[in-house]
């Protein structure tokens, strides 16, 4: 029996500027993609004036915050992060209702935020360590300085994880932050930031919600903003880069992916391996930048792979993420669902074989929400949009290859370069293939969100991004080196 109840009162969230909640003259509705008639809450429809106030608050806060050492800031941030360990169950339930992902995924994602960010704070002593070099007539020192005000813009699919990856690195570096949450999934993130901000100086982190068309340019052209961290689409990134160029701001971009998975001829196709591949492909209904988007299989193992992989996909249960049996939630918006269906229909018109799989938890809910069954598409040409574009939906094209060189060439023939994976029993051979994949990170016998090592840098090449997150490189994105050289021995 369904356990979902939409009797919860809608949530009202506000801007956070200079440590105070701020309302506006109009609001944006946040609706449940599984039940579009359900109003989950509302947020302020921010204006450029709100942006000005938030940037001013952030600009006023840095002198005291930046004066602390990295280690001192890390101590404050640890205490702030510990506050995110509370109230996870309630926040997770709201997250499911505004985002769509299953409850277990939502809970796990929120619980991971403080754990992941602790690793960033552990690098603080390295930045405090003195860097000194001999000079011809004196000494040379290298210091790390903050940019000042950092703007962080994050998407709806994993807003807490993505936002805190940016803002913790920025704050640790001595910056202050203006965060723009995604307007379609902002509620949980705003709540999390309020918990976090209670331990920080007023103005260290500020939140402005609103529509990108109305506040995006104000955020990305503001003369007092020194750095922009953005996760999202390539078209949006092009616009942000053009805006940043007006005053030569720093930028870090994590953008879309069309991640290939190359199955080698010696690959294990046992249940654990297939389960890792299934998660990497269909987690969040495929709405993950680093999800597997194309699978290349040796022609001689195609029938075996499709049989085993198809059975694994068929085990997925589609429905409202608050229902215990559901493993695959909705596509996030009506427009995204329409695009997903058009990609699959286009592939079918081109002669591809389209196999909708999985089970539907509730036909009544399915018929009203933004749902799509997990779909395996075979006999597809390389020029089909489902192969060339980032589909961001639970439809996966599977194609065959005759030679490994052919597979590598086809995998690399794309403007994307975020992630990829290679699947084979001989790990050294698979690593050799992985090094030939044009991507910022490549996994062997695993892939995606659950496979990330947060001690290592993460980011894309080609049109999938600029800069890196995580690891010590992720903190370096938010500092500028200052070199001081003396003349003392002349």
C-alpha cells in the first residue's frame, strides 16, 4: 500500500543576507515531480537588488574571516559541518518531494556532506605552512590569498553535495560566499545552509534565490565578485564565462558529460559488477553529469551482456521516491521528460530497438508524474542524438564494437570529457585503456557517484569543465598566490 502523504504544509523559505532572513515581494513555487499537483513549498523570487545586498554583506565580512589562518577557519567549519548531522530524516523527506530521488538515496546524500567535507578541512595545515625560496639578494615568500566574494551556482540534482563542495573550499580559503540554489529544488539546501551558517560570522555565507533570467547576470557580472563556481549546463557556462570576462573573474566550471563505458572482452558480468553498472547508469533516473551515458560492448559478447544487463534493469521499480519499494524516481521536470521521450522516439525512427523495462509501483501515480521507465536502446547509430547528447534521463544506448581501437575512437568522438569507465578482468590492461579515454576521471570496473575518491581532484576536460573540485586542488581553485621577494643582500 502507498505510504506517501501530501498533507504536509508547504514550506516557506527566505533569502539569507548578512545573517538575516529576508523576504521579497513575490515567490516561486516548488512542486513535487512525482506528484505535480503537490506544492512542496515556496521561495523568494529574488531581484538584482537582493544580489547587491548579498554581495555587499559578503564583501563586508572577509576582513575578519580572511584574517584567520586556514587551520582556524577549518576549526570553525568543522563545527558548522557537524550541525548538518542533525535532522537528516526530515530534510531527506523534503528532498525527495522537491527532487524526486528515492528516500534512501536522499538520506545517504545528505549524510555524506559533512563526512566528505571533513577531508577538505584536513588540508588546512598545508596552506598554513610557510613557502619560502632563496632569492638572488634576499628571500621569496609565497602566500595564499582569497578572492574575496565568491558566487556559487548549483543545479537541482544533488544541490547539497555540490553546493557544500564549493562553499566549504571557498570559505576555507578565506572567501565569503553568495549562493544561488536551484529554483526547482532549493528547500533542503536552504535549510542545510541555515544550519551551517549559524556557526559562521554574519555575511560569510549568503543565499539569494530566484530565476536565472532575472538574477543570473547580476550575480555573474557584479564588480565586487572575484570568483564564480558553477555546476550546470554547457550553454549556461558559456553565458557565465562571457559575463565573467567583463571584469576578468576567476571561474571553476563542472559541466555536462556524455560518459562512455567500454566493456572489454574479458569483463566479468557477474551480479556485483552489473549492479555497479546499473547504479552508475540509473541513479537519480540517469540525471547525473557523471552517469554512464553510452555503453560499448564487444560484438561477440553482445547477446550475453544484453541478457544479463536487461535482467538487472528490469528489477528497477519506478515511482514516488517516498514509497519503500521504489528504486527509480521521476524525471525532474515536465520539459525534461518531453525531451527524454523525444530522444528515444528519434532513436526508434532511425531504426533502433527500444526496450522499456522495470516495474511501475503505482499506475495512478505514474500517469500523473514526470515518469519514464528505464529503457535500453540497441542497434543505434553513432549520430543519433541519444548517443551524441547528454540525455539526462533513464534511457541508455548500448552499441557494439569489433576492435578495441575502434571503441576508444568512438568513445572520444565527442565535445564532452567529464568521466568514463572501462570494465575488464585484467585491471592493468583496463588501466591502459582508461588512460586513452579523453575525460577528467575514468574508473575501472566501477563508475559514478558511489565510486568517487574525494581525496582526488574531480572535473572535466574539453567542454565538460574548467578547474577541479575535491582534493587539495579543489581548495586551490579558491586561492590566489601572492609572491613577495626582498632585496636584502646588495
